[in-house]
């Protein structure tokens, strides 16, 4: 292998070094994000300091972090822009991980990010503390499914089946919205790439109920818009979960990832979520076409109209 310290940014030696480091990271999303930060720093170092990544000095790390924060690194927690702080923190963490790996295989003597933190605190910024998500137990997750069935935009079997798949399979929203009819061709479950995953009977019943209501659009995606001839996007499922969780009393900002992680934790503890059947939902959580609007104030949230979503049912005017 050629000496990567003498290689430009785009040579095979540099690529092999970065690839070997990324292979030590477990999360695919972490690998994508960290590789982006390391590549940006390598390019900046080559263009501005005329040095290779393995020749970086602590002063270079400080200068790069200052450039990311628009040289406003001395602001306090309240004044500093949140996005700049998070960007600097993630970049410093990614670079520190890379240089720790290089030190472990003998390519560098010490971690320049660790040395930079002793010079200037800009290189050790951490993101703002985030609001802890609420404790989502089995009853709360079941309530989200019920409210998804009541959703005025994507309610009924469509909303309930999508949220149920998030809870049962722990999929990301984009994986749910891209599921195809071929994935559910085999009875009793759904295909997850190369393997077949059985589904609980309530979830199968919700999917079957949706397939009977699904418009004949000629699209291969399972979940399509009930009115417009187009497949649903991941952001629409995310908004559906946020609306349903808000109506279920879980607060704002609940995401599909939080639901899937909570359901996975309960499954490990032997407390699976009791997904309601289609018959139960029609009784306890009326579908949007059955809601008695405008008298039923819990059946809609007028604020969501500001996001450009049109309801399947007429909503009362704000006047």
C-alpha cells in the first residue's frame, strides 16, 4: 500500500484508508455523515493549508472549526446558532474518530483534535441538549395507531397500516412508503429485501383493508395517496405520526424513529404492542370519512392546513 500521507485527497491510498476506518463504525448513517465531514476537512486542508489529512496540526483543526462557525465561536449557549454548534460538534467528533483510528494503526503519533481542544474550546463544542422524548409505553403506541386511523388526511386503514408497520417491523419511514405490492404478494407477511417477515394478524387485516380501498393507480407502491395518483413520501408518514401523537396526548415532535425504537425496546422486554384490529378501529376510532365535522373538534387540527395538506373531508372555516 502506498503511503497515504503523500497522497492527494482522491488517490486510491486515501480512499482505502478512509474505507478501512469507516468499516469500524457500526451505523450506516454514521458512516455516511462522518465520511462527509472528513472529506470536507481533507479538501479544505489541501486547498487552504497545502497539507494532507495525516499532516494536519492542531492549529488547522481550530481554524477549520472557526471557519465552520463563521468565526463566532466565542458566543455562549444562548447566542450561538444551534446549527453552527451542531455542525462543529459533529465535524470535530468525526475527525477525532478518524485520527484515533490512524493513531491505532501507527499513521499518526497523536490525535490533533484532542490537542486542538486544549488550545481552543471551539474544537470541543457539543450540540445543544435535546428534549428527551416521552416514555412511550404499549398503551401510548396503540393510541397513536388509533389516532392515525382518525387522521383527516391519511386516515382509515391507510394511516393505521403504515403506523402499524413502523411499530412491528421497526422500519424507517422511507422503507415503509417504498414497500411494493410484490413485497406483500405472499400471504402472512411482507418481504424485507431477501427475507420474509411474518406479520401479526391485526396488521395483515389493516393492510388487506387498505388494499380493498386502494385506488387503482397502476403504481407498484403499496401506499399511495387516497385521492391523488401518486405514491406517498416519507415526509407525509412523518407528519402523520406527528399529528397522531399530538392528538394522542404525547406532545409535539414525535417521529416514526422514536415510535420504532420504543416498540423495539418493548419487544425485547417481552411487552409487544397490541395492534388494534380493523374492526376495533372502525368502532373506537372512526375513519375520517365517518367523522362528524365540524362538531367533532378532536378529528382535525386546522394548523396542519398551513403545511399545504388538503383534507379528505371538508374542514370548518376559520372565520
